[in-house]
C-alpha cells in the first residue's frame, strides 16, 4: 500500500486543527464592545466617550490624543497600550492589566484603577486628581509630575493631600 497522499492529508488535518483551536482575532475596524480583540490597533484622536470595553484585548493598542471619558475598560488587557495625552476623566480601569502602559499627560481625573495591575506603567505628568487606586499594583510605576490631589491610595483609606505631585502625600 502506497502512502503518497499521507503527507498532504497530514497537512490538511493539521491546518483544520489549528483553524478550529485558535480563536479569530477581531479586526481593528470591528465596533467597540465588551471582550473585543483590538490587538496592535490604532485609535489615535478618536472620541469614544462612554464606550464599554470590559474584558477587551487591547495589547499594544494606541489611544493617543483620544477621548475615553466615562469609558469602561474594566478587566481589559492593555499591556503596553498607549494612552498618551488621552482625555479619560471618570474612566474605569478596574482589574485591568495595564503593565507597561503609557498614560503620559493623560487626563484621568476621577478614574478608577481598583485592583488594576499598573506595574512599570508611565503616568508622567498625568492628571490623577480624585482617582482611585484601591488594591492596585504599582511596582515600578512612574508618577513623575503627576497630580495625585485627592486620589485614594492602594490601601483604600489614605487620600492624597491637595498638591500631591509625583507621589501621594
């Protein structure tokens, strides 16, 4: 018995297995919504006020100079995402994975980062007045020149004094 077709059959079977077992990623043009997969997308300068991106995959995605006021990014994976100069007052990043994310000069007034992972994130010059960091992981986070006036600190009890810049006083 000849096995001439065995290599081709194996290749077809392997391709079918891969296509079934790997979920398809959303396209960057897919509409915003919970659990959308926008990996390596660019939404620079866009207005997304009140958008629900709970549980979304936002790794390496750019929201530079965008408006995300009152947006819900709870439980999103925003590893190395860019929120530079983004206006996101009142946004929710609760339980989000924001390791190495860049929020330089972002307006995050009243934003919630409860139980978020912000290790090695950049919040340089960000406005974080009245933000909530209860339970957040902040190891290596850069708060240089950031306004933390009235922010709730990681223990959930401490409120940063007015004019707290670069650190919670």
